[in-house]
C-alpha cells in the first residue's frame, strides 16, 4: 500500500501532465528567473511565491473537479457545466491576483518606481 505522501507526489506528477499546468509552470519559472535578476527582498519573494502557489493549487483543484465531473457524466449536463465554469473561474481569479502582485512588485521594480 502506498503512503499518503507517495499518493500526493503521484497526484502532483499527474497534474504536471496537464497542458494548462505546464503553461502555469513555464510562467512561474520565468517569473522566478526575473526575481533572481531583480534582487527581490524577502517580503517581495514571499508574495511572489504565494501568488505562484495559489495559481498552481487552483489549477490542480480545477483539474480534479473537472475529472470528477467527467466521471459522473460525460454527456452535456447544465449543472456540471456550471460546476466546471466556477472551478475554472477560481483559476482565473488566482491568475488575475498573480498579475496584480506581479505588476506591483516586478513591473514597478523594472521601471524604477518604489
């Protein structure tokens, strides 16, 4: 029997196989590289890390919810469509939040605004 930790690692590996998660990870790596070059302070980095984690976590939950909905009913279902839309909306909200964080920390630092 696999441990809970190994199940969690497997879940993370499975999520990385999803196209949208790959996109989020690519952007996260780019942002982290930019942060290295901009010499971020600890508070700025914590905010950036939190924003990145929020996006990745919301994408993982969205993928799980969509998979569960597909398991329940593969045919068109108005209720399942609403559930999937709300789940995707949570991802969008986390991405918008991350963009605000990125703008307020990274972009303003690049253009020299304190």
